[in-house]
C-alpha cells in the first residue's frame, strides 16, 4: 500500500484528533476534525518522543501545509533562537534528574 493510500485511508477512517506515528521519530500524522465548514484534514505533528517512542508532550507543533513548515523552518534556523535557548538554560534552575543509583532504594 502506498503512502498516498495510507494517508487517504487514515483521513477517511481515522477518528478526530487521532495521532498516527510515522517512520520518522517525533513525526506524527494528526487527523483534524471538520470545523466551520472545512472538511476533516490531515496535519503533521512534530512532537519529541521519549525513550519508549511515545510523544513527550500532550500536543506538539502542528503543521498544516508546506508553506507553514517553510515559515517554521525559517524561525527555528535563526541563530538568535539558539542563543535565546542557551541563555534560558543558563538562567533556569536545573531540573533534578531521578536517581538510578541502587544505593537510594530500600531493599525489602
């Protein structure tokens, strides 16, 4: 079955807001419901995955067209955005990571 056929089948048979994984980690296909006269459509959702391959956020970045991804790409590739993220990392308090050291576990 081709990608076109799979996408058409998902558009026809998928439930509203259903998320389907793709072969690209962190990239999903999202079925958007009918809204104000607009028919149901498919969108791309970019959502980082955790170690099990599950989306790490409730909702990621939803992209509805090629022009939207081009605009997002321009914003994300701006070096000032990377610098802003680095500055935020320095300013924000560090997150405590769960310890995996067996010494902290009480054996029963």
